[in-house]
C-alpha cells in the first residue's frame, strides 16, 4: 500500500514539474513573471528607416534617404556634426531640408533613434498622458538588452494643460517648464513604452524584473538612480 502511494506521488510530482516547467517561458519570450527573456542589440538594426512599429519588430527596413541631425533648440536648428553624440534630435532630409516625420525609428551611423510621438501612442496603461514638446523629434536608444532604454523630457499633459490655463504669461511659463527628464523602457515583445514616472512606478517595474526596490522618500526620482538600476537588470 505504502509503495503504491509513493509511486503515485512521484508520478504527480513529475507531471506537475513537467507541465508547469513548460509554461514558465512562452514562445514569445515572456515568462510567467512577465519578464522579457529575449535579448536585443542596436546593431541588429542596420542603417535605414523602420517606418512602422511592425517594421521595427520584424527588422524590415526601408532604404535610408540621406538625413542629417539637427538641434532641438534654436530657431535655425543647426546641423549637429557627425562626431558629436546627442540623445535628442530632429532629423531633416538632406535633399529637400524637410523635417522627417511619420517614421517610427531610424538607424543612423550606429545609433538607433525612436520618434517621440510613439512614447504616447504605444504607452502602457497609465502613461497615455505623458508627452513632450517635440513629438516629431527622435530620441537615441541609450541601452539595449532585455528591452530598449531611452530618456526624454516629459510631463503629464493634464497637469500642463491646467498650468497653461491658469492665467496669462505666468501660466505659460509654468506649463512650459514642467517637463523633466524621465527614463523610458520599450518592451519589444509587448510593443509598449513604459515611462518611469516616479519611485513607486519604478519599483513596480523593478519587481517584475525581480530586482531590489528603492526606498521612496518622495515621488520624484533622479535620473542617475534610474540609470544605475536599469544597468543592473537590462542584460
């Protein structure tokens, strides 16, 4: 009788481990803990235009028409020399000097740039109101691994709208100065951007990646802390 029970227990344990072990990692690279187990590198994307999100996912590029990087600030939008690394730029076509719009991402001379408007368009739930002042600008991918990491100056659009509507020039100044540099994670598998808005929000992201949480003394969080912790979990 005891021998039969023992054999039955072994069979049950084997079945449990086999069944659940097979579901720990799904075919799309996401396990039950919601972490992306795939790895990505910028060099996977050769020079060219990746016009849509799906093109980017499938690494389907369109021939790169010559473009040049131009500064975000200033009326003239001066050309940025090729040997200067800048994380936030406008892209202009060389042939007709038109600002490049409507392209999800551009790979250019070893750097990968993603258009700002996509941060909001493909945002996770709760981040749809995060926006910047230059939706047609492009942000350079700073790190790659389990996900792509970028940074951008963003603010909650509802808060900015309230500031602008609070009265005259003062409201305008307040609204225009509300943007601050925030870390942004692009999950390729989920096809969504996650803006790391504050300490609580970042801790939720760290928990998914089984990383130690931060001590949240206030809702604000300096960008150096974000970079340091992203570096620990991205590879």
